[in-house]
C-alpha cells in the first residue's frame, strides 16, 4: 500500500474545509491520506474546540463505507486520522455492497443523519464531489434502476459560519448546474434546523445526477460577469416588524447604490424564535452569474431599538456584497473555494475569476495540489486531471431483487 500523503490540519485556514476536501479527493482517487492536528486552528479561542465534529464525522463515515476504506482515528473529537480507500477498480463494487445492503435497497437513496444542528452542508461538501464523479457506480441509468441519486441529510440548515439552505439553493447549485455544466441537482427543504435560539434538527432532500460512467467534466470558465441586473432578497426573522424594516431598508439602499436594477423578495418567513434573524442578498448579472452575501445575525437583538438591529444587519450584508461586486469577478469568496475541487478534477484548463482568493480558497487549492499534483496560478487558472467517472459494476436488477428477498427471509 502506498504511503499516505501527510496533510497538516493547521495549514492556512486550518479548519474543517481542509479535512472535508482531503477526504473527497482521497475517496475519488484511492489516495491514502494522513491528516494531523485536524481543525487545529479551531481550538485556540474560548468556547472553541478542534478535532472531528459530528458533521465532519458523518460525511467521513459515509465515504469510508462507500470506498471500503481502512481508517484509524476516525472518531468524534479525534485530531489525527489515516484514511486508506480501496483501489478505484473496486470502488463501484464496494458501493453496491455497502449501499444496497442497508435500507437503501434498489432506490438509489442515501440517508445521513446527525443528532446535533451541525450543518448539513458540511456533510454535503464532503460527499457531493464523490456522488457527482463516482455516483454512476451506484445508479445505472437503466429502466430498472434510477438515473439519479436521492440524498436525505438531517442536521442544521441555518447554522453559524456555514452555508445556509437559501445560499445553497439560490447560488451554489444554480452556479454548479447552469454555469459549470453538471447534471441537475434539485433540493427541497423538509424542515429547518437552527443552531440559534432553541436548537433544532432539520432535513433537506436532494436529487443528484452523477456524471455518466466513463465521462469527464469538461473544462469551464467563470469569466466575463457582465453588468449586475437584479437582486433577490431572503429574510428569516421572528418579528414581522423587523422583517418589514429589513425589507424596506434593503430596497432603499440597493435602489440608491444600483439604480435601474430589478429587486425582488424571494423569502420572507418567520424563524419561530426571537434569536433567529437572517438576511441573504443575491446579485445576478446579465451573463447569469450570481454573487451572494448573508448574515445569520449573531448579536443580541435590540428590543428597545429594533431598527438599530435592522440597520446593522442590512448595512453589513450590502456592504459585503458591494465589495464582492466591485472586484468585477464572477464569484464571491463563499463560492470560489467550492469550485476548487471541480477545477482540479475537470478535463483541461479551467478559469475562475473571483477577485483575490480567500484563505479558504487558498487552503482548498493547497489540498488539491498536495493530493492531485495540480497547480493553481495567482489568477485562479488550473489544469485538471480529467477524472473519469468509473463504470457501473453493480449487480443486475434481477440479482439485486434476489439479494433483497434473501435478506428479508433471513430477517
């Protein structure tokens, strides 16, 4: 067995992204990795703790099962881990064995749940590249079996310092599917899960279309953004007056800063708790690129002067978005780092114009360079390895039905 590639978990951003991306690329390419001091920069302040948390563990455990990986240290709060997946030639056979041996029989359904409001999108970040690039090993596209995967994840949908459901729905997936050329990805909110107020567990349901067996992701360019033509606003809050004030102030500021643009409210919804207040504003350009900035308000709501809270919320989100628009790029910092894995795996040279790379983006690029031996330049260009989706080697529908019947008899 090849010696694992060692990744220091304190490198650059030093958080969970390094760990998640390393697992994704390791699983896809059958490259053993060793990650030390996992989330090492997340344990330096009061109330913080490094190591593997529930959302990280859930994604890692699924990937370990899907690739029949040998692991050490893959447990809650662990700071060091070795992950050694099976070779690429056997992965598809393993997936069939592991997925269809459980309750996910013959339906292409994957269920992942955590008992805390840890972000469902942290789990998704770990496994989405694997499902897109190797998911054809789970589904065959035949009449008997589905051509897409259904993924149900339980956890937090609106969580501090994580992608929100609204951002994923309005920015991430549209930019992956419409501008990157991936197959359809649809998402439905079953119920919200919050880290603020009264902690609650939510659930999202996704349908993901993987790359067909034997195919590669073509090279792509996120360049030539064009003029900003519209803004879409999403507001979640307990107090109707605060939501109304947020709406009015956001309209006024956007109309003043960006005259002659369309402004629309997509979401105006109760958050069911006075401590939960959230605002997302998405800008869309004439060439179909989307930039979004948001804030899950993490300060105490001023009950005596609620409009002061509104002012803080609206000013921060619009100022952040205005800075992203001013650099002229096609993506903002939250999306820029999400595209690194696709650049590294695509077939050919891809370009992403997103202004100066964030620390998260720099970290993601470093991980891809270490594991895949690709190179990113200062302008965000990268020549990917042309990863080819493995051929489906799973059992026939008839054989699968026999196995299911046998399991039912045994049970």
